[in-house]
């Protein structure tokens, strides 16, 4: 099991990462505005399943990647950082799939629960940011002298709890800001703030 001292560092570290605007959080916020928080829970269920799969996969293979392919690991970090920087620039310009739409359909029809869950799962698994973060963040918290499986179970459980809280925060914020975001100027401002944060995360990932 993980030591409390390591958890005391991991929890705030991943909390900051999880709260960073990204593909899944933007999706949660937009669905909170157009579908409501309760229906967005179905997307969250799929997203959490995807995040758990990505975290476990990255944690299980990260030791081999670091020990046998350090150059590949460094390249992956740089490519991931560059990609996040690109997404941040696109968000700053209110362009691309991750940017909050400048106009929202206030009377959007409810999306099927299965479709919402699948959308969340695919978004999490296909998100390079998630793979890059987990490959970069998990190694310092995995002790080679201890069995890998129990450590991964504990870390993934902590990750899912934090991720769920962050998703709920964004979905609730989307509902609260629904009227405010109806004005395109305010949407552009939020896109620029989120994009700037994303560029900063990309630089941190590449150089960290």
C-alpha cells in the first residue's frame, strides 16, 4: 500500500491536474449547460471508466518504458506538451473541438444515456493529455520494492474520486454559467483563460 506521505503529495498534485481545463472537463461543462447535471452523470460514468483504464495501463507499463526506452519517454513528453500547447492556442482562438461553443442551443434535446456514457469513455481513452499526464505523474509514486498491483489500485481509486469531483464542479459551473455563456464575448474570454492554462500545462509537461 502507499505511504501516507506519498498520498499527501499525490492528492494535491493530481487535484491540480484534474481541475485544469481539458477535453473531458470542457465536455462536462458543456453538457452541464445543455443536458443538465443529472444527465451528465452518464457521461461521467463512461469517462471515469476510460480514465481508470488509461491510468492502469500507463502505470503497468511505465516502468518498462522508463528503464528500457528513456529517449522514447522524453520524446513522448515533448510531443504531449506540444500537443497540449496546440490545443491551448486553438482554445484561445475559440476554435477546435475543445473550445467552448460561442453559441449554445438552450433547448437541446436530451441525449441517450448510452450515447453519453460512450462519449465520455471514448473522450477519456482518446485523450492524449490523459496518457501524457499519467505516464509523467505515476512513476514517482510507484515503489519498485513493493508489489505493483496494490499500489495501482490505490492510486487509481484516488484518481477516480478526484476526477469525479472535478467533473461535478465543471458540470455544476456550466449550469450556473449558462446565461452568462450565452454572450459570445464572455465565451471567448473563458476560452482564452482556459487556453492559456492549457499552454502552461503543455510547457510544464514538456520540461517537467
